[in-house]
C-alpha cells in the first residue's frame, strides 16, 4: 500500500495541479492540518529535481500564508476556532507553555520551532495570542520555513538520483522515520 501511495505521489507531481495541492497542504499545516507538507515536497522534488527550488518556494509561500491565518486565529478567534484547534490536537498545556515562552523569547521561538516537526500551527496561533509584531512574525516565518523547505530542495538537487534510489529501496523505513518524527513533534509538545 505504501509503495502504491508513493508511486501515486510521484505520478501526481507531474500533473499541473500538483503545485496547488502542495501550496494548500503547506498553508493548511501552518494553521489547522496536522501533516507537514514535507511528505509531499520530498517526493515531488525527487520526481522533478529541476523544479525542487520552485516547490520549496511554493511550500514557503503557502506556509507563511497559512501562518498568517494561524496568527489571525490566535489574535482574533482564540476563544472559538483557536480553542477548538488546540483542544482537537490536545495541545492545551503545550499552548500555554508556548504562550509563556513567546513573552520571553518572541521571534526566536518561531525560528526555532519552525525547523522542527513540532506542529507549526501551535506556533502561529500562539504568536497571534501573544500579539507578536506581525511584521516580525512574517519575517521569522519566511526565514524558518524557507530554510526548512529549501534545505530539502538543496539536498534533492545535490543528491537527486541517490536519494531517489535510497527512498525507493528503503521506502518503508523512510516513511516510518517521517511518521516517528511527526509523532515525536506532537509528543514533545504534549509532555
């Protein structure tokens, strides 16, 4: 099943709507969706290494726009939609911790957490609640998310074919590692 899904993603990467799906996934992950766009970015970049930079740019733009939506949820709708998102993912304690850390560390929280598998939506919503400068929020989001996605693109561009061979040979282990990273991100936040 995993192999079929991987092959399907590789086929979809060449379709004209693939970039829109990547953009939407990056945008949703930064505000409400639990899965990182990396799981789509990597196979798309592997399928078309010459477009890796473009895909990373699309991910960055979608993530920053989604981050602004998350920021807006925190700033304007925390009592309703924001609370629902935090409760849906059982992030109440983590949210309070992040909110307290924002008062102390501000932009550095966004930069540090944006590189990890910790759910970025938690960071974006907390930024809005904390009233972090929206300009600083956007700059920090571009830096951290751009670095993350362009790093993937750089690795694919540099090691393209060997990465593709490695992923295809060890697909189950690669998928398991990605899944464990996502779970670890939630675990770190929830503890």
